[in-house]
């Protein structure tokens, strides 16, 4: 029988950053998106010609720009958390969080232009199966970006006040984890809906 080794007294415990509750929430959100993605894949398999044709009507450049904006925003948020946790520098952290907010705002603006074009062409949820999924999936994600920006705004305001420290940054880490989830979902959604044929 192999003995189990207890961690050394001075060895830090490894745990995900933020509160446990946010991770349950994130897992539930990822499950909802996974169901959406599975339904999309099933519908695509039944009618690949329609999906391939309709994909060509999307603005891939706008999707790629939005991918860069969200990745950049996540990088800024990660730098903001690091500024607090590693350096106890609230001023720098708040500037990084502003960068994250700017990336999120840029995403929303680009997406609104995409929606204006789509709806301007008379396309709706009932146009065809592809556009039903495109509008539903991207709008569901769009709402998550808005919620993420609300969270980042609260984090920015609290960070400016110096409410987070290296030993008390759970709220900051929890909000950042949610934002990274929003980014991760788009990194899957973009190639799935815009690119993969």
C-alpha cells in the first residue's frame, strides 16, 4: 500500500483564483454554451451546403477583429489582477482594467455594426437555420459581454479605491475569471460559426 504524502507546511495550497461560487456559475454557463454548440453542430451536419453558403455572407474580418479585441481585453484584465496580487499596485491595476473595458466596448461596437448589416438585409431568426443559430448564439454571447463589462466597471471602481490587496483579491479574481470565460466562449464560437467549413 502506497502512503499518501501530505503537502509540506510551507507549501502553498493550489486552488483556482476567486470564490468557489463563481466557478460553479462559470461551469453552468459553459454547459449552456456547450449545448448550444452541440445543437449547431447537429443542425450543420444535417444541411452542410446551407451552412457553408451562409457562412460566406458573414463578415469574417469583423469576427477576427472582435477576436483580437477580446483576447487583448483578457490580457489587460490579467495584467490588472497581477498588478494587485503581485505588486499591490491599485493605480496600475485600474489602468489595465480600463484597457479591458475598452476592448469589450470595441467588441460591442463591431458586433452592433454586424447586426445592423444583417438586419438591414432583412435577415431574421426565421430566415433559415443558419441565421437562427448565428443570431441566437452571437446575441447570447453579446449579452454575456455586456454583463462582463458591468462586472469590470465595478472592479475598476473598487480597484481605484484600493479595495483589493494581495491578501484580499477574491472579488477581483472572481470577476476576472468570468471575463476570461466570456473570451474563451468567443474563441470557440468564432471559428465554429465564421470559419469552419
